[in-house]
C-alpha cells in the first residue's frame, strides 16, 4: 500500500510538471507523508469506493501508470493527467471539509450544555462531507475509463483484475 501511495505521489508530481501546473496551483500537499495521510483518510471515509466501484477502478492515475500497456495516445495521456489533478484536488478538499465538520461537531458536543439544533446541524455537515468523499471519485474514474477505446478497456480490465488479485493475495 505504501509503495502504491509513493507511486501515486510521484505520478501526481510528474503529471503536474508535465502539464505545467505547480504544486501551489494544484493545491497539493508538499510532501509524500501529507499525501499518504490524506489518501488513508479518504480510504477510510469513502464508502468502500474501490470495492463497490471496481469496474472503473483503479482510475486515471493507474491508467497513467499503465500508459504503455494500455497503449495510451498522447491526447489520452494529457486528458488522464488533467483528471488526476482534479481528482487529487477534490479529494484533498473533501478530506479537509470532513475533518473540519468532525472537529466542529466534537467541539459542540463537549460543551456543558450543547445545542440540540447545532449538534444536529453538525452531524448533517459530517454526513454531507463524508458523502462527498463517497461520490467525488465517480466522475473522474468514469471519464478516465471512457477515454479508453474498447481494446484498451479490455486490457484495462485484465490488468485491473491482476492488480486486484495481487492486492488481495499479497
């Protein structure tokens, strides 16, 4: 898992450099440790995205990692890179929003006489933020998959199945 995260971080940085986007512009964390924490937080709060959305998973960053095997064209690579950057930005935004919502809820709950209305609103905010992490990846994975032609999609499914088996069985 750590190796996959390191690869993902490397790809994101290369992607950003490849299309001329700085880390500041992409609002990306500046180090791999921060990225790993965001990724792990996402994994634990995304309603089992990989398990439930397996047909279109692992997604655009994985497509780039396998660009050669998938025979991606230069135009496909460019579009996948754009998807990766958007996906990472939205994931970071979602993780931060969820953490903020949890923090606000905890602070209100600790008060000597918490407001029922505020607590209810806080729980709803947590739910909205967590739901966001549950659906934010869907368009990126679908668009990345739809960039592939039918022959590439067949290769994608074969490679993704091998990847899934490797992850599940060591």
